[in-house]
C-alpha cells in the first residue's frame, strides 16, 4: 500500500489497525516513485529490529533500490548521508564513538540554565501576541520555541533561530523543497562549526569540537545537524499535541487553571497516543531473513512504525488493558498503568534518541507549556476541534495550526 495519503494525518490509529488486520505486523508499503519498503507496526517485531543492529543495520549502502532512486527524490534527506554521524553509522563501533561524543556534549547542558533559557524565550514569544487576545500557537509558539532554545544551546545567535525553524519545517515535511532546505541547513551548520573552531564558546558545538577523540569539522557538523533536526520538530509537535489535548479533553481542564501535575500526564499520553514521530527511516536487512512471517530480503528497507507499535494490542494488554487514557478515566487509549516509558516515541536500541537529548526535549516542552498556561490561563480554541488540521506527513504527526483566544494581558517584558 502507498505510504501516503490523508489517512496518515487524519485517522492514523484506525489505519494502522486496518494494516495489522490485513497484513499483520510487517506491512509491504510503497514510497514515492514506486519504491518498495517494509513498515514494521508490531511492537514485538519493532523491538526485534531495533535490538539487532547486526541483522537490521543502519547502513544505507546496503539498499537494494539505489538504481531506482533519482537524485531529486524528496525523501533522500531522511535516508541519510554517506559520511557517518550519530544517526547514520554502519558499524556499532562507529555509532558508539559518535554517541559518546554527542552524549557528553549534551550532558554538559545545565538543566537549570536550560529551564531559564526556555522561560526567557517563552516569555519573549508570548509577549509578541499576548496583548491581542488571540494567537496561532503552532506558528507563534510551539515551532519557534524549541528551535530558538536549541539554537542558543548549540551556539547560534538568537537571530538565526527563526531561519532554522523555517528550513527544518520544509525539510521534515519531505516535499519538493526538502532537498533545497537540506542544503541550506547544512550551510548553517558548516558556518557555525567553522566559527566555533576559531572562537570557541560555552556551547554544545564548541564542546563537541573540543572532544578528546578529535573529530573532524565535518563529523562535528554532521552530528550537530542530525541532533538538531531530530530534536527540533518532534519537540515542537510534542508541545503542540500536548496543548491540543489539554484544550480538547475535559480530563485536563484543571491544568488550564494552573495545575502542573496534569501537564506531565498530558505529555506522557501524547508520547503513547499522538507521538510526534510516527515513522522513522530506517534499517536495512544485512541478509535474507524472516520478520513477522514476511520474507525480508537482503538490502530491503525497513521503516520503523513507532506510533503503530505503541498502539499494538499486545503491548496494551500486557500493560493492563486497551483503554484507560489519563489515569483511570475513560477515553484516550493509554493503558491505565502507562506512567511508564515502554513506548517507542524515542525509538529503541543503539540508535534510540540519546537520554540527554530526551531530557532536554522534555524540559523544553514542559517548561514551554507551563509558562504558556501561567501567562494565559484561560486559553480556549477559537475553532471547532474537528476542524484542526494535521501536518501532511506520514512520518511526523503535528498540527499545522492551533488557533486560540484568551483574555488579553500586558507583555511581561520577559526579554533576556
């Protein structure tokens, strides 16, 4: 079946259930240009793929479809580059080398400083619209906040943050402008690394360049590029999806009045039920094998169906039921005991999102939501919930817009 179409962003959960019913846990799919691939939607099978880096390799050179891939194929940036980086290394040893360097640089980010940056930049964004009494929270807030914070952490001046957000948005959607956006993004990162090599600072880029394993400028650039791209839009969509849930579900009404506990619960429910990264590219089979009853050939591409695996009835039954949503209330579909992290929102195995990066994303998202609700406690949707539109992508799940109204307030002057 084609990996595209409106159902991936209107009712993906029903679509994944139909896939599981008709095809089982491993689904034959077709990418743009009639390119075949396997979409892994079973929890057990996805765990198998991400746990066996020798059989299911992160080596794009193994792909048996290269002769069919045109140079302007829109998904090419998602497949990866030839040069190794933390996300695109063929061997486990290379991956560990990059992961240690990136992890050390991210671990050096002080969580208190990070929260302070988030609060300052969140206040700055809210100041730009709070006196109007209305806003579009995706474009005005959820998208710019994480990229402004990440840009500052990495070493960019604040003025370049919004440019990065626009470029990364176009890149992530995989449309006709994706390749041009990728080139622009690489240009930003290349210039930053060159500047930090000459004039180091107290930032992630400078720490990566100073790593005792002595990475080249190109290696540092690629790791910065991949880490930033992987962290930006999923964090933006985590913010947007969590705010949408809190504005459309009565179970979270208390949080809109200043309750903080429900913010974390809403964010956790989103990771299970509305995870920002639905599908991840990918792995390649190192040899002929069987997966979920399917004959996977050497060099076949496997796409990781993270959202579908989260919704696998097997894992929900194992965790205590197929419903439950928030706490013991009915609704949303997260298992009642799902205050755990058994979801695949950050993938799994050697190539999962590094733990320091997960912590940074959580601080950005949670602080952004809390500051917004503190400043504008009577937020309300200005359109019917059923008219909200999702990002037109099978890979990422976020809102294209989230229009709201609120009582106008004065700017807080929260500029750093």
